[in-house]
């Protein structure tokens, strides 16, 4: 057999079903962790530093797990052991997080939770490529997108729904309400159960059989990185200068992460020029250095897009409760009502994103990929900026329409713009590297948002959402610098 056999609808359903649980845990984290931090005594200005765990975990874990899973074979296969390990660890973190006695325990559990989610999530993308022939891969990724939307909507709504069912939504000082606790408990059950379903109902091709298929990628020539040291020196000097400025002016400690990151990547690029060894680190850094021009321009688009999303995820609870609900007392009934409404808003933008996914192919046919992404980014920017003027929290649902269109577009159109410019033999590596430009802006947001709020906006979190809105406007404009593919892909084909 030289070609992979096509799978039935239910076989594809089974292999993607675990993504429902992974997204369940991810959505619970996004909608509720800032609330838990504030309840345990975190100042609004400290929340970005506490959230550094999420993007930093992705930056470290995803390349490592991808590299290891390519080289793993056990009785459970090559990808499924990582699904299972990540699911068990995430479930334990979900059960423990709402019972955190103090802030530092909750912060540590966020690191564990996010790293564990990444352990499960990264191999799921490769799983579709392993199991499905090229003609069916769009169906597999579309199925994953369906479970992303379903898990996000239900998980984001859980605390609000539980409150409607009579579960207590208030708690004593330093305690997490039962609505949040039970939502996390249910999330753990859904996550572990759905991943177990995928592990137990699917099989994987052995490595030798997988390599024998005619659609297996061919290894590309290594990138010439002999001059990478020049870029490395620039990064090291910039990083050291930033560290000196931070220390001299006693700036926010989160900025040390940014300076240290510049130094680290500069050292790695310098090492890349000197080494001739082979391995995971050299492969990733070499392809990062030699990525195509289109990918470089899209990296800028991704930077501003994900900077805005991270601002949305970490500041919406503080912004809505302080502005639309008029309280900063994390133990009051009105604060917890507002925090639950944020969960509804998060569910809403994921629901609107599902609707947007049906509209985006029409937009692409009419306007092309670039103008469609620009329009959707601007809709998202308008949605976030509207938080400044809306005072009735019910009307924030209208704001979420724009955010939903931006979210659907960010998850699809940049990949459509990118895919026509990548060699087939390095598609997986470059898609993994593309994740860097999701993680790096989140690290930047965690490093600088608190400082910007303190220096220019009197610490008011609503302005973080405004900065996110402006960032999405810039992301849309930067899309115009990217060349339209010669053979346009529809959004459905891109997914």
C-alpha cells in the first residue's frame, strides 16, 4: 500500500474528539484564571506577570514535544502517549487550581496546567497529518475547529450556567466561588474523558509504514546559517542595553523577561553560526533564521494580532468588573456577577467566530485573502475599542461580534497566506516555528502591558483592551504588506 486509506466520518470524529477536552481546559483557563488571581489578592498590575506562564510554556513545550513525538513509538503509538500524559496532568491541575490556598500556588498551577495542555495539543496537529491522506486533511482540521468552538462556548459559559442553576457564586475572603470550582471539576472530567476516547478508539501507523506512504515529506537541505551571528550580536546588544535601562530606572520586573529573551535568542543565533551538530535545536533555529520573506511579513501581522488577544484574555475580567459593573471588590456579589458575565462574553465571541467561519469564504471570494483579513482585524479592533464607551454590559455582546470575526480570521487566513510560500518538505517545521509569533507577542504583552497602564493610564485595565483594539487595527494594515498567493485558497481550504 503506497497511499493512506481514507477514513470514515466517525473515524475522523474519534481521532479529533480529544480536542474538545483540550479546548475545554484552555477556555476555562482563559476565562477564569485572572478572576482566581484577583480573588487571591493579586493587584491588577501584577496579573500580566502571573500570566507569563501561558505563552512561555508554549514556547518551550511545543517544539520539544513535536520533536520527541516524531521519534516515539510505544504500544499506544507515537502521538497518543503525549495526548494521555498531557490530559492526566491537565486534569490534576484543573482539580487543584480553584482550591489554591494562596496566590503563588495558583500561579504555579497555571504553569503546570498550560504546559500540560501544550503537551496534549501539539501532537494533535501532527496526528491529522499522520492519519489522513492529503485529500482528507482539510476535513480533519475542520473537525478540530468544530471541537474548538464547541468546547470554548460551553466551558466559558459554565460558571454563569451553574449560577443560574443555584450554585453559590460568592465566597469568603480569599476563597473561590463554588461556580468556578465546579466548572473546573467538570472541565477535568470532560478533558480526561474526551482524550481517553481518542486514545482508545484510534490506531496509528508504525513509523516504517508511515514513511513508506507516498505522501511522506522529503527532508529538505539544511539552511545556510553561517552569517546568523550578525543578527545574534544585534539581539544580544539590544537585550543587554534593555536590562541596563530596566535596572537604572527601576522599571517593572516583568521587563527582565523581555531583555533576557533577546539575549538568549541572540546567543542561540550566534551558536547556530558556529555549530555543525544536528538535532532539534539546530533544526528549529536554522529554519527560524532562514524562513521565507512572506513568513517574515506575516510574523508582524501575527505579533499585533496575538498581542491584542492576550490583552483581551488577561484584562477583560478586571476591565468589565471595574467599568461596566463599577467594583473592584473581588469578594462582592456584583464583582462575581460581572466575572461570570465575562465568561458569557468569551462564549459569545467563540460562537460568533463559528458564524464568521461560514462568512469568511464569501469574503475571500469577493475581496481576496489580504483585504478579508484586514476587514476582520478592523472589526475586532472596533469591538475592543467599544469597551471604552459602552456602559451597559449587555451591549458588550455586540462588541463580541467583531472580536469573533477577528478570532476566526486569525485562526485561518494567515495560514492561507503562508501555505503557498512554504516547501512541502518543511511544512511541519515552519508551521511549528509560526507558533513562535503567537507566543512572542504574548510574552511581550505580559512584560509591557502593566508598565504602560501604570505610566499612561493610571492603572485602569480598560485601557489594555483599547490598546488591544489599536493593535488589531495595525495588524490589519500590516496584512497589506503580504503578497496575495498566486492561486488563492479559500478559508475552508486554508483550514
